[in-house]
């Protein structure tokens, strides 16, 4: 029942760099991923989406949909680490998988993200070809991973 799964999981991409965002989406599609993809340009946009508007504190009614967030750490307005912290503190949203996708390979930052509850931490290679290859592998992973629904 892979087709039903693929159509149900929405991939959220939080990336402020337009070039990186396009590259991420292109390579995920090249790997065969057909899921809906929603892109956010800063951390505040993610929070507004997940918490039902600016300043919202209650999770939006997501009607049992499954979501996975690819989250950059260094973003304007609200950092990826702060987005991760807020999502994982919410009882309804804490089960949503969050993959940190960033150029930061500082061991303290990696440890902090895992401590806050990220599912996976992937460092973006600087080299374009290696970055593209990594994204295709990530897309293949996303094709088979099981994601819990958010029941709110």
C-alpha cells in the first residue's frame, strides 16, 4: 500500500535559501518521491502553519495527516532549533519526525538537536554534486519510512 502512504505524508521543507530549497525538492522528486511538499522560508512560517496562525499556541487541526519536517537550523525570524524545541514540547506535535538538514556540523549543535527530539541530523555537503547525491538518498529513505499521523 505504498501509493496511499506516499500521497498521505506531507513533506514540509523549512529552508530560507531559494537555491537550496529548489535543489532539495528537485532531488527528492528525482528519487521518486511524489508526496505533497510545502516549503517555508523562515522558522516563523513553520510555527504559523503548525500552530494555526501568527502567535498561535494550539496546534492547527491537521485531521490525522502525516507530516515530516526537513528543517534548516540557520533561518531568519525563528531558528530551526527554536522551531524544533516548540514542536517537540507540544503533546500533539512531538511525534512528528523532524530531520535537521543543515551545513552546521558542530558536535554540540548535533547533540542539542538530538536532545530536543530531532529524528535525524543530516549535514549538507558543500559540494553541489555530493549535496545532490545526498538528497536523492534522503528521498529514497523517505519513500520507505513510516510516519505517524498527527491526531488533532
